[in-house]
C-alpha cells in the first residue's frame, strides 16, 4: 500500500488552499508524504492510504466541489481513514464558531457514511474586494470590512494531531 496521504482541497478565493499548504508543510516536516491537489482534479483515491479534505462554508453550505468529491469517491472514502477541515467563521467569535459547526453538521448529514477520524472548523478569510458574482452585487457584503480569522497556530497544532492519529498510523516514515 502507498504511504502517500492525499490532501484534497476546494477553494473559491484561495484561503482554503493557503491553509492546505500550511497543513501539508507541517505534516511533511513531521516526515509524512503528501500529495496536495484541488479536489476537482483528483481522479482516483487508489494511490493513497489516507485522505484529508479541506473545504469552506459559503452561505451555510459546504463548497460544491467538496460535495462532488465526497459523492464520486464514496466507495474509497468508506474504506480509507480520512480527516476534514473546514473554514467557516470570519470572526473569532464563539457564536460564529458554533454557527459554523451547526452548518457543517447539516452539510455532512447528506453524507452519513463519511466519518472522518479527525474534523476541525477553523476561522476563515473575508475580503469584499475578492467577492465574485453574484455576491459582489449584494451591498451589505461589499460594505463588510475585511477580516482574517485563520489561527495559524491552531492550524499547525491540528496538523500535528493528525500526524499522531490513526490517519497516519499505517504511514511509513
């Protein structure tokens, strides 16, 4: 069996890709082998012994590419150890964290067979200058100030916990 972990991510504006890269760097520094790719470019999970999926919540929903990834890889994901990280709240407020957790639970209810060994919601990034259509047409969204609630220490610590989890247990260093 391969000793490579797939870190597949979905991203609309690049923030989730940045988090995926930091997680990958941390895991590589710990001796793990990773393949980091956009989820929509992954054709098969056969080369991997584990999967980490990174995505974001957009208006309360899991990114469409993540939903597609889960759907098309169901059989493989039912057998492989997996982990999930999600970018959600754009402010470091407890109520936003709770709301994002609730949104994630609702989103994952469509995939009851998907049971990651590790799962984490991190703060996200909001930049109104990067909004795409149709969100760029919504005045309240354009007027919101930029924010970056990503906690890089928490992200690196979570990557460390992944390296110690069953996700990496069969990995040969």
